[in-house]
C-alpha cells in the first residue's frame, strides 16, 4: 500500500547519496577512442565528441565530463566511479549491465538512455531530461532524481532503495514488478503511471497523491463519476 503521509518518520527517510570525489582530475591529453579495456582515471574532458564510441569493459574513476557528446555511445559492462557529467549529451547511450558508484549527472540530456540491468549506488541526476529511458532491472541504492523529466521511463522489475524523486515529471512512467524501499516522491507529476502496484512501499506527497488517484482507481477497477453522467 502506498504511504501518503507527508511525514512518515525517520525509518522511512531515504539515505542521501554520497558525492563523487573528482578533485584530482586533470585535462586529458587525448580523447578516448573506444575499444576493449578503455581506462579513464582522474581525467577531465571538456567539449569532446564521443558520439557512437563503443567500448567493452571500460573503467572510469575520479573523472569529470563537461559538455561532452556521448550520444549513441555504447559502454558494455562499464564501471564508472567518482565521476561527474555536466552539460553532456547521453541521448540513446547504452550502459547495459554497467555499474555507477558516486556519479553525478547535471544539466544533461539522457533521452532514450539504455541502462537495463545496471547497478547505481550514490547517484544524483539533476536538471536533466531522461525521458523514455530503459531502466528495467535497475538496482538503485541511494539515488536522487531532482528536477528531471522522466516521462515514459521504464523502471519495470527494478529494485529501488533509498531513492528520492523531487520535482520530477513521471508521466506514463512504468513500474511493473518494481520493488521499492524507502522511496519518496516529492512534488512530482504522477499521471498515467503504468504498473502502479509497483509503487507499493513508496511515500508520496499528499498533493501528488491526488494526481495518482485516477490511476490507482483504474488499477483497482474502480469507476470514477465526475458528476457529468445524467440519471
């Protein structure tokens, strides 16, 4: 059952994400060119075009990416730790079965992101369009989405622990078979949510629950009379 309390107590408060450690990042001499076993440690990339780059088993740590184009790039089995992305284009990028640990993405574009089967721990995504993304089977712990467009994003069969959605548009997002623990929705748009039963265990702002009510009623087979039907 969805908890609609505005104050659910300390046991329901999600733990905040830890910030990435990128203080030692230095400008890279050359832009990555892809391929197997790509290593990017403590580098700073700015204004680089990595669109359509492909790499197996890439590793990035302590690195900063600013205004980098990663659209349609493919990062299979990649590991990103202590990394930040600012003003980047990750539209249709693939991170299938990859791991993110202490990663921040801000003011970026992640339309159609493919992150099925990924593990995200201590991740912040803010002021970013991540609509129509595939986040099925995502293992997310201590993750915060803030001021994001998540319309049509698929969280099916995902496991979300200590996750906050703040000021996000989740219109037509999908939560079928999702597992939620210590998850909060704050000032979010929750219209036509798919798999609404997957929100069980979440805490929703009272104002947000009013938008969600029609979807909940439909899922339970409850008809809603708006008063327009004549006897």
